[in-house]
C-alpha cells in the first residue's frame, strides 16, 4: 500500500477505525490498525476515512491523539451518532458524512444531527452496496442514490438540493485535494 501512496489516484486512507457491531477482530487489533492508518495518512498528507460502528468513545480517544496535528484531516463516514457525538467530532476538526440512513422512517434523531452539523463540514455518500435510501429499500445501493441523501439534507436544512450539491461537492474537492483543471 505504501508504495502506491505517491500515485495521484490515492486521495485518502481508509476506511479504517472500529466496528464493534460484529466484533470480527479484537479491539486491540482494530486500534493498532487505525493508528497505523492515521500515521500513514499523516506521513503522506492525505485524509483519513473513519469507520465508527458502536465505537464512539474509542474513536474519539484515538482521534484526540492526532487532531492537533496541522495536516490531520478526517471524516466520519456513514455517521450514526447523535448531535452530541457530532459536536465532539466537529470540535476535533472532523467532517461528517451522511448516507441513506437519514431517509429511513426511524431516523428522527439522526435528522436532528444533520440539522446541527454546519454545511461546510458535511459530506454525502451512499455506502454502496449497503444502506439503500428508503425510496430504494431492498435494492442494492449505488452512487446514483446519493440524490436521496442530498434531498433529505436539503429538507432538514431548508435549502435547495442544488445548494446541498454545490456545498458538499466543494467540501469533497477541498478535503480530498481534487484538482479540477
């Protein structure tokens, strides 16, 4: 992996972090791997995509060790926390990425979190092939369904879908240092 980092196509390290939902790996192994991925990203000055499932405390504990580094950039992908956890992530400089989960009928708490996160720190994603938006439940998820996520954020924040698309696209271009020339 490290030999590929200098390639222009590699824009981030991840997804990496903790997943205590199925406990497929020991917590210590997940932490060591997460730390090594963060250090690799710092070495090459690229961002980290953080996976956090049922592991908010552990994620914050690791991120706090790196958040004061000048070139540390990270996003919590497929965000599943509440507004309090979101504030802690934002305070550490993290971005937050929302998926089709925010379109589910039982997503009222997550929509409160969407409202609490500033637009300049939001990403939208599908997490394909998983978590298809409510409008496409039961189907394999794919990137075209991101429009449903953008629409739900637009509704929650009283913005147009075009505004959400513009801001989240700019966030991604800046975050991943994507050259648009």
